[in-house]
C-alpha cells in the first residue's frame, strides 16, 4: 500500500511537500503515511482517491485496477 502512495505521487511529479500542501497538512505528516508509520485517516484516503482518480481499494492494495 505504501509503495502505491509513493508511485501515485511520483506519477504526478509531485514532492511530498507539494502533496501535503494540497491535502492541507505538513510534509512530515504525509511522509508518515508513505512509510507506514501512521495509518491514513478515511478523510485523507477519500481525498487521495479523488485527487488521483482511483479507488480507495487500489490505494489500500485490495485491487490492482486503478
């Protein structure tokens, strides 16, 4: 799951800092999602899925279909 977050972000050519700003949070806070140090809240999962145009299941690794 965490590698998918990174891949999705990198596919958009965004830094963690840029994506964190879009999500309204700190870069450090977002980084902890990509490393698995913190669980991702549902509200952030929804924002990420909407932003990337994918499903939450894809982000969580429950589906391989974007």
